[in-house]
C-alpha cells in the first residue's frame, strides 16, 4: 500500500480544511489534505450562487494569510445590521462606524471563496491536496495513520497530527470512537438569492418571525442572499413554488424595506439540526468545522467559529515543534486546546439556540417582551456593543491571527 508522510494531515478539503491547511503550513510544516470531492472551475452563477457570511475575525485571518486583497474583490461589506421582529415595533440597529470599523463583516460567494483558497493551496509548496479520496480508516500508534481510497487503490497517509474536518456526518470522527449529540430544531431553511428594487447599501437584515429568523444579506448591487427559516412543511412548499409565488410569500414576510422583490433564483431547502461532538480531540487528532460543531444558521457563526478554532490551534503550535512532541505532549496540547475553545463554543451555541427558542414562537406575551427587548437594546450602547463584538467573533479576546498577522 503506497504511503505518504507529512507533519499534519487534514481529512476534508472544504473551506474549513483548505483554510486550516494554509494557516498550519506556516513555520514550514508539511500538510496533506484528502478530500472526497473534486473541485472544478465554474462559470458565474448569478442568482443561483450560494454565499457565506464572514465575520470581522475571519476577515482578520484572511488578512494575516495575505488572501484578503483577492477575496475583497468578490465580497460585499456589511456596514449596517437591522434586527426586527415581524409585526412588532422594536428594532435594533448596528453600525460599523460606531466601532471605528469599515465593516462588521462581509458576504462572499462560496465559489469565489473556494477558488481563492484553492489557488493559494496550489501555490504553496508545503501543501498537497488529494481529491476524489474516500476516507477508509484511522489508527494511532505514535503517529496518525489514515487509510483512504483513490482511483480504485488503497493508500495510507502517516502524520504527526491530524485535523478532522469532514463535516457533520464525519466518518473519521466515528472511526475515532467520538460520539456526538444531535438536536433537531423542528425547522428547515430555504436559501435563495433575490433581486430587489430599492437596495439599501451595505445593510443586512435579520427579521424574526413565528416560524424562525429571516436574514437578507447584501451581495452587491441589487442582489441579496435570503436565508429563511420556516417549518419543514412550509419549506417544502416554498422550494416547490414558482418564482412569482415564492416572491409574493417572501415579500409578505419581509415587507418592503428593500422595495419590491423583482426576481428570485433557485431555492434550496434542508432540515436544520445541530451536531456537537462529545470531545474535540482524541490522541493526536483534533476535530474542527462541522465535525466538531454544526450550528443553526441564525447567527451565521458556524464557519467563522471554525476558523477561530484553527487560529487557536495555530497559536498553541507556534512555539512547539511537532517532531519533539510525544503522545503525552499531544495530550497536553489537546487539553489546552479544548480548555481554550470550549467556553466560546458553548457561548455561541447558547446564543444561537436562545435566539431560536425566544423568537420562534407566537405567544402574545412574548411578542411584546421581544419587541421591548429589541427596542431597549438599541438604546443601550454597552449591550449593543457586546452583541456586535460577539457577532464579529471578538468576545473572547484574540491571538495573532485575529490581529491580522501570523
């Protein structure tokens, strides 16, 4: 069986895995990624494009990697956020200017993000990416041995440290014997891009309804990314409706803050669950991305939280040589990593689940309390600042990557 040897192996080459490779290869470490899929260049997708929201902390990480100038060309800044509840008077507004920032975050199309990361990986002499590689096994004995299939043949990758980033249904996590907890929210999300008649420059909207939150994120020009949480049966109906019926339903729920909704792209619907691994590490293996935490989209934190996890790991590895760490040394490293990351992960989960529980119902008394809470938050700068910094990923202090440098 052909064998490759490296310092760090990463199972899963999605955006989290690709970014982790670019971060961890610094200091001259060799990194091998194995990815089950295959990346192919795609033409611009317009209203069919899928997007991701980048928090300020993630932008800082891409700045540190030298990738932000290229990514920024494809990113739409969020300079204002308006949070409201449907049918109620309370509104909270956040503005980047209030915190001396150019933007609270950005929205970038997945395709542009992945292409930027792939180009950087291909240009890096320390990273090797193996595509169409199906994970088979993982074992540990003074190192990590990963078995996988590619082109019909079995191969083995041996590494000093492994990151598990192969998604919420992680096969590698299961092979390590790490269990997970699943929470069914009883909701589904419908994702679509729309064009509006009266765009409000650089403004994102979070609107809470009885079925769940509705986010409208600016993509630039007249395009907005719609992320609409509804009951599962309603999601199936919305996904199957023609454009005019979908637009009418969205307009009724969102209102006319952006004028008439004039066009809608294809709809994608899927059920919402939260997955949380029972442990973040096992021996020389560390879980990141959705393999560790797959979150509700209400706070837009899943990808951003994952990058902060990798930034923490990078900081812990900066002053250490992987060749000098034995199994006991890796155990101490994993213990420190979990100790530093669990608090923020738990806070983000509680915050997202709390929003879902508080706003996803139509009890009359709670309606008025929620409206009053949003209005009060808008009048209390310290609390509003805490909410803003939490969304930007800066609540738990920083490290060198979150300061925009390696």
